[in-house]
C-alpha cells in the first residue's frame, strides 16, 4: 500500500511542492470559506479565469516566439526606450 502511494507521489514530482508554496494555506482557507458561503454561484469566475489564463499564456508564447525573449525581458525592453 505504501509503495503505491510512493509511486503516486513520485509521479507528481516537484510540481506539488511548487503549487503548495504558491497557493499557500491562506489562499486555501479563503477559497474554502468562499466556496462554503457562495456554493456554485461563483463557478462562472473560475471558468472565466481559466479562459483568461489560456488566452494570456497563448499571447505570451507568441510574443516569446517573435522576440526570442521572455515576457519580463520584453517588458523591460519596452520601458527602456
């Protein structure tokens, strides 16, 4: 049983640690309270944020392919001039 759990945890890799440190316990607590208070009435916000994130990431990928720079470097170049 513990071997199977170990395999699952290894397959998740360091992404779980990064996610846990990025989200943090405060965010989890706030979102849990919000979900308990509002239920599914805020589900539209989750769907909207997912779509907005996909669009934003696609735009950043296009910018990076054209300029051969990351987003931070492109912004830095924009404000240098």
